[in-house]
């Protein structure tokens, strides 16, 4: 005789069907040879907290599937969360706070489930965290520019190459016949930063506008592990106009190309010379 599910069992099943199983499927599709030992997928304990309609899911990696605990953190307070409300603007701040408060290891994960329904972008956040833990994070840096500024951008690409980075420049990264929008989207997805070269030639339109949108999308997904770096240059008394969507991020107006390059290095989320995230 099958006993009816109680509310807690229904919740755990919903979490497995909505978060854990789709995440495991993504891991198997992207890292098939590593999936058997992948963080959380290979075994974990789960804690569930609630805060003003949001669910916060804490996955503690164990690497053991045979034994698993499902516990509740209960109702969380603003003092614990660090905010009176969770919003799209502060969710990464709350995530960092909760990670620190619970002493989560890189193999663990913290997932947010808003009142309006689960956002699959949280699976991307978890994937990024675990790829970082496994040393699989790309060193790519997307270089966004107007074609007229290609000679300037090539200089930056060459210097980044010499330091061990993998700068994404359309003329090198896109094969003949590549579908432009798809190639751009993959370029951003594979990168840890986007550098925008804002000269008087730069216009926030067409594919350049798409690049701004894609960069903001990656920033939302990756948080501190993706940086938007905007460099503003002047030529013949004219200064490049920063697109409105980029004005919310810090931008620099370097006096020289050398100082501009230093600004890029300071802003990158990766330490120069080695493929590890800064502490």
C-alpha cells in the first residue's frame, strides 16, 4: 500500500524534478566523463530555507548517493539574509552572504527559487561554481568594438595572449559561414569578462547593441566571476559615448593605451599569470 506524500515529501520531489535532475542532465551533456564524480550530482545533503516567498536551497556535497539527509533551515530572518527583501538587484549579495555564513565549500551550492517560479539561470550559476571548483573555467575575454577600431583592439589582444589569457576577437574566433548571433552568444558564454572599447566610432546599435545585452546577461548569471570593463577613448577632440545600459557599471577614461591595459588587468576576475579566481 502506497502512503500519500506529505508536504515535505512533495517539496523534496519538486526540488529533485526541477533542480537536481535537470542539473545532472546538464552535467552529463557538458562533462560526460566527469559526471560520475561531479559535485552535488554524485551525492549531497539538502537544506531548505524560506524567506518572504523565496526558497533558498543549500546543497552540501558529499559524493555519496547511498545516504542523504533533507533538512530545513526554516523561516529565515532579514538579519540572516542581510536584506529586508530579495530582489534581482541584490540576490548575488545575499548569495555571497549565505555562502559565507554557512561556510560552503566550492563543491557545494546555493540556489534561489523566487515566488514567481524557478529560473533555470540558477542551474547556470551552480554549473559555473562547480566548473570553477574543478578548474574548468575558461580564460576567454570578449573584446567588443567597432570594426574601425580593429587595429587598437588587436594590440590589446596580443598583450592578453602573451599573459596567458584567451581573448575573443571576431576575426579569429568565428569560422567562415558562422551564424553571427549564435557565435556572439557562445563567445560571451565562454568568457569571464567583456571589454568594451568605446571610441567615437562606437554606436549602440545592431550587433554592438546585442553584445551589450549579452554582457549584462552573463553578468547576471555569473556575478563576480564575470566583469564588464568599459574603456572610453577620445580622438580628435571627440569622446566615445557610453551606452546607457553600461553606465550602471564603472567605466574608465584612460589617458594612454598602456593605462587602459592596466585598467583591464585590474578589473579581470582572474589573477594575471595563473588560471585561478582571485580571493
